[in-house]
């Protein structure tokens, strides 16, 4: 195939349990029941409306697949990210269970940006104090977006995992309400975060479906909350041998899920986790999400930052034959992973990608951090070894 794109690493899971019923124990972490509870509440929020599913027919032709559908979360509430469904909903459930006055309650979390923004937004609606711990790699603009919701920001000199540990320590020492999107136990708050994400699945495949069931789902990695929410919901619907294949996509610089899949259990990866896919800058998978991911994920892959930027630029410019759309740095990962693997015959075969494949991706955010987004879309990639968009034409498979 012409114009082969960088796809440095792919791992076919040995942990995947095809054909087995989705276990009741996992339904207590991610499942239709929990998602249904979230739907009942979130659909009553001011400003709620289902986000659209976009048809990337032009890009599908260039990737050699039948269809690419993209659930676009850039219009989700005023935040412009699927994260609005998670942190704010988990806070709502925590406040429902809280005994005592709310005026002395402090909601806290660590964040790469969007989860903290969601919690800050939810805290503003509820009238409670909010503190968000941000690591050194989070942009100043994302900090200001969180502060604009009335939250306090504390900077942590380190990576995401250190900011998570700091938030946990400060919450325990001060009696604050910790609302993380990751945990190593069955903390109800990360479970409710994932339940909130289930609203997207209910919109797509519930009582009034927006689309048919795909053959493949390419989904972002990060701490694993989103991946678990999508994998678990759809595996409860169908875990037959004909069920959709799930491929998790991560940055090369923060590929904790592919490392965990290879090891057979969660592992902590080192380094500064420096990636432009800021929301995926995570060194350890959420322990509560991992069993769901391991049960239902077929493959894991990592992509370089340049692949994510190139795909962002292409969809923004309408260079692939579709209407222009703005997808943020973390929201692009799943789509960029599909594009990267599309020109590689060996990797296509390993994940069963054919000309008849119907692919679903979730663009989890729009240009939330407009300053960083515009800078990335203006970056010169002429030395990155990627084809010109004009040369990335239809592929014959």
C-alpha cells in the first residue's frame, strides 16, 4: 500500500475473553444499569442534548474501510468535552450521598485538564468549593479555563501520577471529597465517572440509536476510564465472536495500557510522559477500569505525536474529503490510530480490518484549549516523514 504511515507498536491481547458472558462483577464497575442511572440524571441537566455522529465517508475511502463514524463531543455542554459527563455526574452522586451541609464541603481531584474542568463546572452548579491539582505539563490556558469556573488550582511539580498522589494525600489529610477519574479500588466516584461516559453509548445504541453496531472501535487510552466505559457497555450488549473488535490507542510516550497488556497486569511506566495528547499523559491504568479493559479489548497500539497532529490538521482542513471539523489533541487519538494502521497490510490483517469494516471512533473533545490547538494545527510537519494530504488518496485493499 502506498503512503505507509508510522505505526510503531501494536499488541494483540492474550487476555481477551471472547464468547464469554460479561461478568456480573464487571457490571458493578461498568454496565447498562449504571449507565442507565446516569442517563436518568444527565438528560435532566440544563443544556443537555445528544451530541452528533459524523460520517467521515471521504476518510473511509482513504483508509480502505466501508465506513468511519465519529461521535463528536466538541459540543458537549459548555465544556466541549465528553468529560462533562464524568466528573460533574460523579460529584452529583457524591452530593446525593453526603450527610450534612454543603457549605463546608470541598471537592478535589487531579487532572490533565478536562476532568478537572468538568468537576469545577459541576461544583459551580452545586455551589461547592473545588480544588484541582494540575501537573507541570498542563497548559496555562487549561488552568485558566478551570479557574473561570470558580475552582482553585494547585500546581504539582511533576507528572500526572504525582498530581494524583498529591490530590489523594491532601484529601485524606483535610477531609475533602476526592472525585478522581482513576482509582485502584472500587471507589464509587471513578465508577460514577465511567457511568456518566455511558451516556454516549446510550445515545449511540440505546432506545433511539444514532448508528448501527460497528465492526471495530478505536478508542483513546489514558487512565482507561473512557476505554472501560465503552468496552464494558458494548461487551454487555454483545460479547460473541462476531462482536466489535476494540483497539485502544495511546501516545508512544505514555503507553501504560499496552505495557500492562503485555505484562498481564497493570504496570507503572516511568518517564515524564510528555505528549501533545495531553489528556492521555498517564503512566498507570486505573485499577478499577483494568479488569473491564482486559476482559474486552482485542488490541492495543501506540502512535507518535506527529501522527496525531497530522490527523488533527487534516480533519480541520477538510483534507480527507469530508467537511472540516475541529478535534482536540486527546480527542484525535482513536481516529489517528485508525489512519496510521490503514496503510499497513500486516497490521490490518492482525486486527481484521478490511474493505467491509465499519469503524467507530469518539472525538472526545473539540478545541478546548484553543491556544494549544491552534499552535498544533499550525505546526510544520515537513520533516516528519508524513505524506502530503493531496497524496493521501483512496487506498485499494
